C-alpha cells in the first residue's frame, strides 16, 4: 500500500530553541524514518520526497541530508524541492513523502 506522510521540523518556541537549517533538515529526515518505521517500513520505503524550503538557498542542505539518508540505496526516491513561505519564519523545511509499505 502507498501512504503519504508529511513531516514538519521542530521549532520549539516554548524552549526558545531555534534549530539551524542543517539541524532542521536532519530532524525532518530522521522523523520521516521514525514515522515510516512505526508504519512497518523505513525511510528506504519512500518512493517520492518533496522538500518545502523557506529559501532556495537551503537546497544544498536538503540535498546533503538526502544523500546521507539514502547513501547506498540502489534506487533512491525521486525528489523535488519547492520554495514556500511558512507561517513561522523560524521554520526552514517541511518534508512530504509517498512510501510503499
């Protein structure tokens, strides 16, 4: 079965913690993997990854995180990046994925 999952990064205003772009990218991919594991798969079950970025300048950080999480995967999921405006200006990335579980 195919499922679509959206993962938002954690900006924790209650703790006053603002994560860097790189930390938010890593957190988004890590959370995606955790959600897919609960569903019976893993990040390697992803067929398509969409990265919603606050600025196209963050594309390198997104691609670096993508490479780390899919290193060694024979056929990694296709990926797309889009620039969007988030309601919270401290949020830099959101990931949407379609996975076969």
